[in-house]
């Protein structure tokens, strides 16, 4: 049901935006945000998979790809927290903040 709902919403957005003036540019911007978020999700998923397949050492290596801190000093909870914080921060910076400023001040925001 979730995939079907996402497909319907995506189809509606694309149909409306393709008909609107400048809609192709808007569609490209929306798609770029979701592509960036997907990439981040894949990095966080690699951290989870690394825990399952290689334990803490592999998870530290995987989390080092998405955080700036030294993963060698992180315990299991620290690695999990670092991955979640990175995902949340990037979602906030890349999606929530731009939508907030757009809603508040329009395109100049």
C-alpha cells in the first residue's frame, strides 16, 4: 500500500509539474532532493548491514563514510547514534529547512 501510495503521489506531482510553466525545473529540483536523501539512506543502511555481517569494526568503517568524527572511539551505541544523527541532520538541512524558508518567505527565502 505504501509503495502504491507513493507511486500515485509521484505520478500526480509529475503530471501537474510537467504542465506548469517552469515545472520541469521544479521537478528536477524535487527529484534531486530525493536522490540525495536516497544516497544518504543507502550509506546508513550500509552501517546496519555492517553490524550484521562484520560487527563493530565493519560498522565503524561504514559510518566513517558519513561522519566527520573518529569512528574508532565509538562503541556500538555511538556508531548507531552517529549514523542516525547524520541522517537526521542532512534531512533537516536538505529538505526541512528549504521547505520552511520557501513557505515562510517564498522563493527568495
